[in-house]
C-alpha cells in the first residue's frame, strides 16, 4: 500500500474540516471497497478520514412511513432492524444478502451508495424507493445522484450523512449473485407506492444502475409476476462479460423481477 495519513473524526463538521484541502483525501467507514482497491494500488489517497465513529451518522429512525438511515450504519444493522422491517422488509432482506457476515458487519450503507459499484445492491433500492441522499450540504434525489459507473453527483469533500425515503406499500428485491463475490450479476428492486411502480436494476447495466421502464409499465397495470412475461428487455445496454452475456442478463432481469414481485406479495 502507498503511504497515507489516517484521521478519525468524531463529528460531521470535524470530518469535513479534516478532508478540506486534501486533494487526494477520501472518507472511509467500513472500507470494504476502498481498502481493497488501495491494496491493489488502484487508488492512493493521501489522507483517510474515518467516519465510522460519528454517532450522528449511525442508526435507523422510522417515523410512520418516513425512514432515515445513518450513512455509517452497517448492513447487518439494516438487516436486523425490526422497526425498519415493519415498514419495508425488502431493504432488510437486501442488506442480509450482501457479502458474508464480515462484510455485513463492516460495510455501511453510505459507503456502498457513495461508491456506486455497478454490481452493488443498495443503488437499486435507492432508485426504486426514490430515496434522498442526504449530505453535509444538501439532499440529492436518487435519480440525480447516480451518474455512471462508480460516479455520483457528490462534490469534492461532500459527505453522505444519511439516506431517507418514504416506505412504499409493497417492495421486493431479488438477485442472481456471483457465487464467489456475491455481488449481483443481476439484481432487481421493485416498489409500489401511491405515485406508481418503480423498478431498478443493478449488476446488469453497462452504465450502472437503471430503471426498467417496460417492467414498470407492466406492473403498473397488473402487480403480478405474470405481467412481466410479455415485456421485452433490451439487451443492447447491458453488460457482457465472462460471467454472463448481455442477452443472458436481459433474461435475468425478467426472472429476478418476477421473484422480487413474488417476494413483495
């Protein structure tokens, strides 16, 4: 690993001050992605600002159907939250599918969203739930937040502090995991609310997470797995690699969407 300076922040303001002026500074919480890329010398931050112990960035609050999850909340806490499961079990189930127990106890929701890995689980939930990405500066709608592979609308030094969303009437998530990494080769999150149906796909798009409008339209008319059968998922914008062709992933989108709707009830 390259030489780096480590800083531990105790508040959001302190974290932002610590990274200010550090042109190659990075925030770190669980470090499930960042530390691995540093070991591979794919990134070399001059400074690491650890926000894991910022108490204002941890915990889950459910007020009616309004949900706020602190950015430094581990996946295991999301999976185990009874208050969150009462209003949106799908996101608890999603968190429980991430990696293995070590990853779930170290990795955090904010880190996953900020990294925007094209095969990560949370981005699909954020997009389908029409979530708000809350930072030290502003709130960013999920539609505007994810801008491309590993790219987001975050500005230099901007820190995600929480995730907020209104729990939908129904929601479900299903993924076809890579057997080694457990990242999603294709994952689909479906959500039904008063404003309509939203369906988001991760692990398949060549430009990262995206909404599947054809399936949204089908489920808007008939909320049932059978409604997806007639949908044609375009393979032209999907990834093709050693694990699966674009055409195979197009089929997986439909299969996972059917399972997600069945899971939602």
